[in-house]
C-alpha cells in the first residue's frame, strides 16, 4: 500500500527531528517539537522538496509551522504540479 | 519500488539491533537503508544511529573543515551519512559566511584550533569575482584582466597561508560559469586571449591559474566544481529563491551530488580506498551466461547490448591504470570462462589484466578471502562487483569489511557506477600505481620460480635482489607519503603522514627520511619502503619503518634495518631504538625487532619499546642483496 502524504511527511519529520513517528501528529508544531528550530526548518523544507520533487516559496516556508499545514501545502502542490 | 513500500522496516531493525548490542549487524542495516533512501530524512536517521555505534565499529576518524561563502549546512548530514556507510566517522566544522579569508589568515582562528585533517574551500564565483559575474558588460577589457589577476592572487595567498599554518589536505572548488553569460551568444564569439576576454573566458582563465597554483602546493587538490555543476545540469543545479532567502544556492535534489563529490575526496584522504576490484563474469563482465550461451551467444561488443559491457570493461582498464588490481570471482567452469577471456574478439579485458582468479563453484566469500591472501592484502582492501543481488548480500553478511558495490539493474549504468565509486578515487598517482598490474604479473612468475628451489637462500640468490636506499627526494615524496598512508601489514608504528608532514620531517635537523627501491631479475618493484629516524644525543629512534606487503619476506626489511643501524652508528649514536605499536593488521612485523637482536625495554598499553646497543652489535646485510646507496637531493 502506498503511504499517504501524511505518513511520508511524518517519516521525514521523525528522521530529522529525532522524534518517534507515532508521536508526530497533525498538531505537532515548531512549538511542541524541540528540535524543530530554524536550521532544521531549512533541512525539513529541502527534504520535502527533494522527496516530492516540488519547490516552496519563502512565504510558504513561513506557513509551515505545524505538520498539518505542511501536509496540506504538499498535497496542494502535488495536485497543481503537472505530472 | 519505493523503499517505504518494503515490508521490512530497516529503521526499526537497526534500532532493535542497537538495543541488543549487535553493532556490526546494525551497521549493515543502516548502510542498506542509506543505499535505499539517500535523502535528507534517511541521512539524519543514519547519522544519529551511527553516532551511537561509533565506539563499537572499526571507523576511520576524519576531521573536515568547510570554508564557504554559502549555506552548506544541509549538505553535511548527507555527507556524514555517506561517510559512515563508507567506514569513516566524519567530524565537520564550518566557519561563518564569507569569513574564510580571515579564518585562513589568522593563525589563532577556529579553523586551526579545530586541527582539521582536511579542509574544503567552497566559494561562489559571484563572491570571488562579483564584477565579472554580475556586470561584465560594464567592464573595460583592462578591468577584466585585472579581475582575473586579483582573484588568482587572492586564491594563491589563501592557499599559501593555509599551507604555512596547517599540514591538512586542502580541497579548493573551481569557479563555476554562469548558466547564462551576460553577453548571450556573443560570449562564445570573443577570442580567448588576455586582451579580449569574454565573461566565460575570464572565469576559465581564473580556473587555469588556480590549477597551476594547486599543482605547485603539496596536499592541495582541485575540485572541479564547474564540471560538477555542468554534469548535473547548470539550470537544475541552482535555486535562486533559496539563495535569496536562505543563502542556499543549490536546489534540494542536487545537494546529494555535492556531498558525493566531497566524499570522493574524503574517502582517499581518510585511507578508505579499495586496492583490488573483484569482478563476477556472467551478466557483469559480459551479458549472458558463457556456460549456456557459448562464445557466440554472450553479449560483448561495440553494439547494443554488448556495448554496455564493453563500457564497463573500459572502466576496469582505466582503474587498472590507476593502480587498482583486478581479480575475478565467478561461479563458472574454468575452461569456458578462460576461453571467452582469451579468445573472444570483442573482449577488452584479458587474463593478463587479472592479478588473481577464482573461477569455480565455491562460496564467493571463501573465494574473496583466498584472493585477499593471495594478493597479500586485507579483506577490507577488496571491492566486489556482481550483478546478482543475492551474491552481494551473502558477501556483505559474511565479509562486512568488503566494499560491495551495488550495480544498478540496467547494464548501461554499470560503467558509470564503477567510475563514480569513491573507493576507486586517487588524488595522486605514482609510477608504481600505473604499473601495478605488470608488477603482479611478474610476482606470479616469481612464485612459480620459488617452488623449484631447495632452500629460501638459493631462491634469494636466484632473484638477484638489488636495493637502493636514498634520502627522500622531491620525486619520491608523494610515494613515500602514500606508503605511510596505505601500508598496514609490515608497518612497525602505522603512523599516517601527509606529504607536507613527511617533507617537514625530512627538513628537520637530526631527522632522516630514507626510502628503499627494489629490483630483481623479474623487474623493478619501484619504491617499496620508508624508514624515518630521529637522533637525540646518544640514541637514534625509529619513528617509522614500513615495507610494502608485496615484498615482505625477501629479507629486504633486514637490508633496510641494517642500513639504518650502520648509518646511526656512523653518526656516533650508541643505541638504535624503536616502538612496535600493534594494530589489527601488523602482525607480520611483530617479531621484527626481536629477530634482529633488539632487547625489549618496556611495554605499555600502546606497544613495546626495543633497543639495540650499536657499540656491541651490528645488523648484517643479507649476502644475496646488492646495496646501492644514493645521497640524492634532499627535500
């Protein structure tokens, strides 16, 4: 079964922030995840770009403050991008 | 198939193995995870887990400083994960943006306090030559030439200053060309001469100057960044938006390529190269199965699909010229395989290109072990190339030290995989490297000759051994440094030294660096050993004493020691002393001092200390060895 976008984002967040996957929910945010600082934020953005073959604008990078909004953004970009 | 779809959860398996204390097995899982998913997420996971295992694994340590004018932080986990998977525990430090000139020039800077083994100078053309990069059309010709001069001079100054303050290796990025020259297609129309340089011509000129500067300094290497960017596509390489917002000029999906290029320098610098490439035959060296398809049926030749295999064979021949030995390990009937290798008209590799062959039906791990012992190298000096994933897994499980190369499914990608492998990269090439295949062919003749003699001594006399011992010269420096870095077995102290460090030792008062060359009736072995000694008032201490494993056991080591002892005595030293520092690999050198009459003085956790009273004892030169000494031109 193909993992959902949420599951894939969860996996990347878990790897980068060093938090077990099952503890990462849509509500997890820069506030609740200690390792999610500005350096890791850039790494997170780059990892998502590489994984889904998309690019985020600076404005979008600022919106990605929790997992739920990040997943929505990725989903929207994947729908819009020509496949 | 995406790795996330696999039923196996390698992350979970690795964590469970770490928890149960199985470091080796955990490392295998981590390496597999890294091969399957070479992205930022996997990199972070792999690095964090290797950090827990670092004390339990045989990892080489390497300290790398990065001097940069852009954000490199996201590349570091990719580089460290790949390094761990290559057996290197990499510690990385980087300076502030654009602070590299001060860091290089200031002896007290964090760069030098970090005491790196190597440093990378990664700058952007836009930072070094902003005028040429961003407003070239405004510049008068004289200003362009001036910019070329200015940038070349700065680079030279920094390289010189770094060399003066550190003996670490230095890797310098070349300057990249713009994706779109400011004068458009006109750029290519201007002549390439100093009085009318185009924008691309000016950058090319700086790169040529840089090449000369790098070549004039020891332990400084050029990374052709412009070629790297071109290889992966200039327009895809960059991400202008990330540059403007995060000072990160490289697109997310290209970062891996920069990390891999850096690794191609770090692996040889950390001594993690492979000395031997062992290849499978059917569906690796040619398409098809020789035992079933026969000479007429296998695929090898200038046309598709045979061309893919010819390209791989060409890549193997190129490696052989780089000093990497080739060997065969194949499940086949010996006669079928040899028939194809000897007589197939399109075959580029022939039996004489292989230093060892195991063509039989035995287990491959067993054959690899035999090949290593036949060639007198450790199993960790082997790389293994096989199209069959099952064979690869079995070898990985049985011999985790072997560098098992993952061949992609499409044979057209085989040659590139071999050419890209970090383990086959070399930063310097000696004459010995280029002739290694021939040296080993002569070796085989020698061992055949040995079998027909009654005694070892008779055999030595027959060999007509001739050694030449000389102080270090500029021409022998690179090879001497290479020997200290690569020799594992007959090496009394295993002290690794860069060219720069050896040159410093040779220039120091009271210190001697000797090299030994060996010739015999079958040919020239080239420079095969190094001895470094240091005098104090009464005693001469051996700092380094090593001999290439190819020539151990022919009393050449005794000849070198004899010379060292008689020289020390003639300089008035009363005692010759030396440490034996045991490693996992230098057992062949363990009894060397005892066998030559040295007395054990002390022993500690590091090793044992031996002395020889030069007033009472000498070490005889073996009578079958002809000694030539050469005063040479000292470095």
